[in-house]
């Protein structure tokens, strides 16, 4: 046994030498990485500020753009099917229910601030499955809505230009280009500026239609007293036709579908209550007056949209005035879908805020793709409007009625349903809303399928990608 001296080399222990990090090098790398992250963080912070400028007044404008479109001029035809009394009751009643369910929708957002779109809220109830299912419903419905505005734009252009020799596809293409251009503002704060034009457009178009139909009725044989309007539904009305007319009124109040998307940009989300009350009361006022007055002036033969019931020259003028509302109200659907996709794909990137060169290029391409898809679907499906009615019955029943009712029971209710007077009252109210949603789902789907079948039997289905202008005339 020998003893090692101080001069002997250290003996091997059989283990590799212990590694020690080069702290100086790592510190330099960390500092470098932190410096490179600063611009990205600053860009994200700038994007957050840009996308949280929406106040309650501009939220109201965005909701008006989403809700009050040329479809408001389909209300008189709903009155013709339901009768004046039932038409007024349904218009006011459904409007009040829509205000209430939108209040429920907003309460979920206040309780869970991370909710950015409708799918996020359903995901709170049903997890990943609910999120993905609602995402598909959300995107499909809004893209189809954009497609419906392509067709409405085509009808307007055909009526305005009044040249049957021109291929109607040209007007569909022009409509798609306008819908694309108007969908480009990446924030709703910016988009709301267009909303003021939109609102004036629909109000003036409705006013022109009212005056024109009123003057025509007063000059006809027997005057206004000879108009064939009725307080009650026609004796030969079928259940399917009556309920289809009811879904037209329901569809006119379908603003809840985009409410989360708009509220995500609010700087003071609690103010949303002011917006839904303002919108709801404006809608009830406009829809009730439009439906009642034009129905009283035209009678049971009123067209949908009611602009087509005015004399041809006046209807051409009214369609010209309505062009802004057709394209602005249509384009906001594309904007909402685009923002949903950007937020999902680029969740942790500054690209989602669309304020960098790369962000803008992706945004421009995405909006173009969505618009082209909407145009192709609208032109390719011969019974597109009837299909949209079916999709609306399936999806609007969820977004406006039974999803909000389920939100109360699954997310908002604290304690048992009968724990307090407030719980009892709201539980009963939401149970009724849930029943209404299921009725709309089942009966609306039945009425829409029946309408599709009748359209085929009567030969009222146009061809795919048709050039015939007569296919779009009222």
C-alpha cells in the first residue's frame, strides 16, 4: 500500500469528469435571445393595443352590420304568410328573446375573458369535441352567408343594369370582388366606419320602398282600402310555409353568432349590454315598421325582398341605394372567419394582428380564398338560397337559442336551479329558450327541406354557374 504524494497525478475514479456549463457563454446567448425577442414582444403588444380599441358604440355599429341587411326587406313577406297580428307579435317577441340570449352570451365572455369566438364558449361545456364542432358550424355558416350576399349582389346588379344580354356570372364576379375588398380591414374598430354607410343605406332603401309601394297602392283602383292584407294568416297556409316565414324573422335577429368575435376587441367588455339593447330595440323598430307598413301597402302578393314589389324604375333605384348594405353586411362575415383562422393558426405570433408585412400578405390571401370559396359554393349549388335556409335553421337555432340556454345551466348558474329566486326565474326562462331552440331546429329543418322539394317540383331551381339573367329576376 503506497501513499500518493502531492506530486502524483490524480487517480481516475472510473467516472467521466463532471461537466460544468460555460456560464459566460450561456449568459451571452440568453442576452442575445432576449434582445431578439424584444421586437417580437413589442410587435405583439402593439397588436394587442390595435385590437382592443372597440367601444360600445362601434360594437353596436358592427352588430347592426351583421344583423340588419337586405334580409330585413323579407319581413313583409313573412307578415303575408303569418298575418299582421302574428307577424307583429313574432317580430317583437323574437327580438326580445334575442336581446336576452345575447345578454347570456356576453356574461360568459365576462366570466371567461379568454373566450374569443363562439367555439371557445361551447368548448367550456363540451371540451375539445364541442370546440371543433362549433368551429365547423361557425365557419361554414359565415362562409355561406358571404355566398348569399354574392347572389343578392347579382340580383341587384341584374335589376339595376337591366340588360338580359349580359352574362349574370359577370355580376357574381363583380360582387365577389367588392365583398373581398370590403372585408380587408383587420379590426372591427376600423370596420365600424363602413357600418355607418351600411346603416344609412338600408334605412334609405327601406324608406324608398315604403314610399313607392304606398304611392302605387294609393293610385290603384280602390286605393289603400283595396289592398289585400289581413290581420290573420291566409286560410290555405301550410305549416311548412308558415314556419319558413317564421325562420325569416328569426334569421333577421341572428347577431349572437359573431358577438364573441366583436367583444374580443372591446376595451371595456362590460359595456356590451348597452350595445345589445341599442341593437335589439333598433331591430324591433325597423323590422316591425317595415313588415307592417309594406305589407299593408302591397298585400299578400308582396315579394321577397320587398324592393321587387316597387315599380321597376324605383326598384332599380332602391337596389342601387342598397348596394352598400349588400356588400358591407356580407363582407363582415368573411372578416370574422378570417380573424378566427388567423387567431387559431398564429395564436402565439404577431402575424395574427395583421400589422406586419408577412401578416398582411397572409391576411390578403386568406380573405381571397374565403371569398372565392363563398362565390363557388353560391354559384355551384342550384338551390343555394333554400340550402341557406336549412343551414340557418340548423345553426341559428343553436347560436341564438339553445347554446345560450345551455350556457346558463352549464357555465353561469351558481348553485342549484332553485337555490334563489333569481336562479328559479332564469332557469325557467332558459328552459323555455331551450325548447324554442329545439322547435326551431326540428321544424325549421322540416320546412326548409319541404321548400327545397317544392322548388324542384315547380322548376324554380336555377342552373349551376348560369349566365341567364332571368334566373335572378324576381
